[in-house]
C-alpha cells in the first residue's frame, strides 16, 4: 500500500490507483478523466487530472468529487499549481492531492495553492517532506490558504 502526506500526517493511501483497462472503476478507485466522465453516478468519486487536462470539465460536479488528484509527471511542469488554485477558487472542498514527481522544496507552494495531500513518486522521503511543510511560519503573498497579503493582515 502506498503512503502519502495528508493534513500534516503520513498515512496509508486508501484509494486504489488508476486502472486504465477497467471500464467500470470500483467506488474506491481513482478514475482517469475519461473514466470519470463516463460514470453514471459521480458521487464520492475520485478523478486524476494530467497536464493539459484543464479542470473546467469538472466544475459542474465538484461537490460530488471526494478526491481530486493532480499528477505531476515531471517536477518542472507547473500547470498543476494553477489547476489546484483554479478548482479551489471554484469551490472545491474535497481532498486535493498532488501526485508524482515534485520535490520537497515545492511542498509549501503546493499547499499554498490548495493541495492538502501529497503522494510523492518515492515515498522513502515522506518524513523529510513532512518537515518541509513547517519551513515557513509567515507568508507575504496572498494565496488560497491565506487570501490576504501580510500588509493587509497587519493593519
């Protein structure tokens, strides 16, 4: 079973990974975007977006999605940061997971964009990654996790 960071703790992943050969994914299985679009009942579903798959197609059913995974196939592809901010700004309240190849130095920024769970490509570094989420105690800029910039919070 794969492990991940969720809400500041390391836990076992209860969701089954994508099976692209499956026509009818199980309730506890993450769906590809195409599989998710074909679901008759999207309540309690989990869907994974890949780079280039804009989240706009999810907007009408955001309240039904329990888990939204945004995949980072390489750590240099930053589209997932924008996707996360976008779905949070459109009201998504469920678990938002960054998955794949991102580095420890990116975790704070991923969290500021709205991610609340992190599944790294190599879970051997989860302990070190967890500590990096506490590297900063104050942020100057506004973000999903703090909508007011520091100068507005101090006045």
